[in-house]
């Protein structure tokens, strides 16, 4: 894995504080839901 180069016209700001338990749970729930959504087979429409 290489370095990600920052575009010249975009600034990235990071929040150095640790996440709260509520924020950790929100992120975890989002990731779980996204993984479940990806597991379900997508239906293909045939025209």
C-alpha cells in the first residue's frame, strides 16, 4: 500500500480527539449494515 497524495486544492483535517462510545457504536453499526447490504445478491433486470 502506497502513500495517498493530497490534491493541491483539497485540505484534509483530522480530529485528534478519541471517539466517544456513542461515535464508536455509530461507526460500527454503519459498517455492519454496509457489509450486510453487500452480502445480499443484487437482482439483475433483463430487458
